[in-house]
C-alpha cells in the first residue's frame, strides 16, 4: 500500500486494511480494491456506498429533525445512561482498548469513553462531529472494524434503527474481543409484539406529523423482549440486566402512565452482554 494507513478501521466489504488514496477517497488493500468517499474529513465506509449512503443519511437527518422538533427531551436521560455505561465499562472491561459508540449521533458517549482513556470510535449513519475519537459513517450490519478489535461496544438509542437486529448483533459479536462487553440501552422494548407494534406505529405517526413522511418514519420500530433475548443468544451473547441509569422516578412515572392509558409503554432496560 502506498498511501497513508487509515487507523482503526477496515474495509466493511472484505476486512482489508484501508489507506487514504486521495484527500476525498479511501481505498482497501483487498483484491477488489474497494473505494470509499470521504465526507467532512472522515470516511463513509459502506459496502454499497451510493445506495446505502442516501438511505442511511436520510434516516440520520430525519432523526435529527425529529429531535429538534420535540426539543430532544431525552438528552438528560441519554447523559445519565452514558455515564452508567462508562462506569460499568471501567469496572468490568477497563481501558486501554477500543470502545465503539454504535449509532453515535452527536458522539456524547464516545467523548466520555475517550475521557475515560479508551480509544473511542464513533460510528453513525450520519457523520459524527469531530471530537477526541475516530469517526466514520457506516452501517450496523457491516461494521468497518476488525475481528476482535473492540473492548467495549454500545448501542444507545440506536439498535431499533438497525435494518436487521440479528445481523447488527452478529457484527458486534464479531468485532468484540472474547472478554469484551456489549451494552444495549435506551432501545424501546415491550413484553408483547402487539405492544411493540402499536407503540412504534404511534411514534412513526408522531415523526410524520413533526417532520413529514420520511425514511425514519417508514423503518421505525420497537423491539419485543423475548425476541431480543433470543437474538442475542443466537449471536453468541449471555445477558444480564443492570440498573438503567434512568432512576426509579422515571420507571415509576412510565408505569403509572401506562396504567392510566391502558397501554403497554416501552421499557428501556440497560443490558450488559458478554460473549459466550
């Protein structure tokens, strides 16, 4: 390879090493010589860059617009959960090592991980902002990370946007070390399929009302607890539930709202998953 090596990432199509071929291009060393664009100073590492980039960027843009339209009332909750995840990571899988914020958005978790002395990586459908971490636009189903590269991975408010939850979890397992940790948090989880479908349909309608019909409103969904646990087991994880970081008042309030509305409101467990 003749260009500058791209540290931290591999080709999402063949897992080959990457190099900067030009200011606006990254290429891999594999026999297919895959080429990827650079946007805002960071690589767009999608196997089908043109088609996927348009769809995923549309989802990311709509999610940002929706958050702005509702005042992003979840911001404080996210910060509490990020801190709970970093504390648990430092206790159970201390640095050094690579920490991947999957579905990073503004990369708040990646920033905290970097401050905790992990080599932090921010991956999102839309390009994360610059910060004290490596960053790339990529999909959950084809992570641009080498096998066993990660000490910690986390899906925070993001796993339910995966095109395939099973493939996303299998990719996370592939990229984790044998002693690594995967966290799943702020993903809406229901006891029943009907509850998940009804709540997701209601939220999708809210998205359309706030920012119009878009890719996000068409793919938005909630997860079913038993199905999620089975998918995690199939991907090679054992699971334990940890305190969510949201606090007892949050959970009590949601339980009361669900009883009054006679509906099954989503729960937001913090799942700590270990490779089996």
